[in-house]
C-alpha cells in the first residue's frame, strides 16, 4: 500500500471521510428520534424537527458525496475492527489505500459533526 496523502487529494480524503461519518450520523439520529418518540416529553415536535432538519442536511451531503464518488471512481470498503482501530480501504481508480482510524477518534469526530448538523455550531 502507498501513503494516502502523497497521492490522494485533500478533496478525495474529505469525501472518503464523509462516506465514513455521514452514515454513522444518520444511524445516530434515527436512534435518537425513536428515543424522543418514546420519552414522555411535553412537546416532542420541536426536538423531532431539529433531528429531522439535521437528517435532511446529512442526506443532502451524503447524496453529494455519492455523486463525487461516482464522478471520481472512488470506493470505500470497511475493513476489520479490532476494538481499538477500524480499518478502511480507500479505492481511487486502480489504487488502494488502507487507513486505520482509532475508534475513539471516530466517536469524537461523530459527536463534533452531530453538533454541527444539529445547529449547536453554525459553521456548516
């Protein structure tokens, strides 16, 4: 395997990471929406609306990522998870690159992104 950063553009890496994180965020939001439905809030609708808006924004970004993947012949394969690290294979045309992400970092970055999409940080 070759070093990722020497041959892949920063834009490609951003889209590969979007393809890792965005589906995770959708799963988290789906679970959270189900929990909000079950919890006896006095007003559930405002919470569900926030989740729905974040879900729509993430779906739109994921759709753009899929388009980018198709246009640039990219593919992502999730590899092994040893409990500490998760391996991903980035395929760019005929080249394959293996990257290992610390599970703790995946969790923290997911939380950061979720805050952005939920509107806690307006920088998106």
